[in-house]
């Protein structure tokens, strides 16, 4: 999987910004990316602190660009741009204060075209990575929400399930109707879940998956009632309208999604049931638990959360990540 992604990023090198420049894991990964000529690197932070940390760790980051928010010559322009983007929701003083933080500063570098993509979260929470992205980079045209996808990969087992996609496991708690001030529904929960499914299908394709999308639930084809059954079933209909070429079916249970015997028994005639490799969860609890079971008991390496729906590739690391995870998530981010 990564061989193909590496070919892609080498063919057209991008500039990635790391919001936590002094972190040893970031520096080790950055040194490797630069040595292999995979992308240009911007490290955000105090220059002396970053260089001292690199010398201590023995990391060659000489080809990286180091930008200190406290000494950035274009800060006045950046503050003015952020004030404009926040449209009265933040004062000039508040914008200036936030831009001294690596997460906001790095995001504005992407927004202003000085970097193509961003990777953060080695020390920041997921919320602190996503919030600046939502406020500054914002969702892409036609997108109503940000979601996430995990790509899971293993070297053994069913060939159809070597590389799989799962989402949303990290961002959206659930899918409820959005209403205006008068209480009129402006965007239904099913429309939101359908949009997430379409985005996850696109993401899966980036990683060489031919997506067969299962909309998961505790019910298969109306066998159960209540919970998320109606939501998932309706979302499938909407997703097919959004992307008629998409292979998606549901609602279905996980065994019906992956076992041909069970799938065709419970959902006869479905092109997806029994052969799914891309899985959409109706609640974050199910998604987060599901991908971690696959990771810890199924022998999968998990990469993500890969954020979907934004105007630029901005991704989040686990605070428990190591340098190898940073390296691989950098390649994923640049490939997007």
C-alpha cells in the first residue's frame, strides 16, 4: 500500500507543515522524509529549541524550513487574514494570540498557500487540530461536515480484507437532524451519514481499495427495529443518489458484511453483503470500538484518523504515536 503512495508523493512533492517542530518523533520522521526526498518540510516552533532538539536526537533536519510564530515577518498579514476569516467571532487581539500557537499558525500557513498540507496532534488533542481547520481552512464546496476514516492494513488473511476502510470513528458523535431557528429541518441525520459514506468511499480509493461499502447496524435488511436501523437504511438510499456508481448496501450487520455465506443468506442478491471492504458506522461508539478491535485482535495496522470534507489535507496524530506513525501519516497526508 505504501509503495504506491510513495510513488505518488515522489512524483509531485508537496510541502507539509508540522505544528510541533521540537518534538523528537516529528523530527525523526521529518529527517527521514527529507532524506528520501518525499516532500518539503516546515517545522513550526522556536528555531533554537528545534535545532537543539535535533542535535540531541541526531536528526538531520537541515533541509527543513523552520518558522517561529514569534518571529514570523508576515504575522501582520496573517492576523489580518484570520480576522477576515473569523468575521467578527474573534478580535484582532484574540487572533494574534491564537496565531502564536503552533496549531493555528500551521493551519494559516496552509490557508495562505505556504504549505499544501498539515499534520499535528503529537501533543495537541484531536479537537485542537480540527478546530483551527474548521475555523480557517473550512469545509470544501458541497461538504456539510467533517468526518474521518481509518485505513487498516495487514499482510495475511482474506485478500479482499488485506486493506480496509472504516469510518467515522473519530469526529461525529452521532447523526441528528440540523434545524434552523424556526425548528425547520435543514439537513437530516441520514443526509449527513450518506455524505460521510461518500467521502469514505473516495478516501478508500486513494489507498488502492475497490470500495464495496457496508452501512453497518445491528440489523440486516430490516431484521431489527429502533436504534440506528432506519437512519442507516435511509442513508444508503441518499448515498446512491449522491453517487450512483458507488457500490453500497445496508443496513447490515458486520457478519453479513464480511461473510459471503451469512451475507447472501441475510441479504440475498446484494453485491456488497459478504464482500464488503469499506465500513460505515452509524455512531462514534461503534466505530471507535470497531476499528480498535480490528487493530488489537485482528492484526491490522491502523492509520488515521484521516480527516475528510476539509478544503485541504489536515490530519491528526495520536498523542501516543511513534516516529514510524508520523512518517506514514505524513505520506498519507501528502498523497491526499
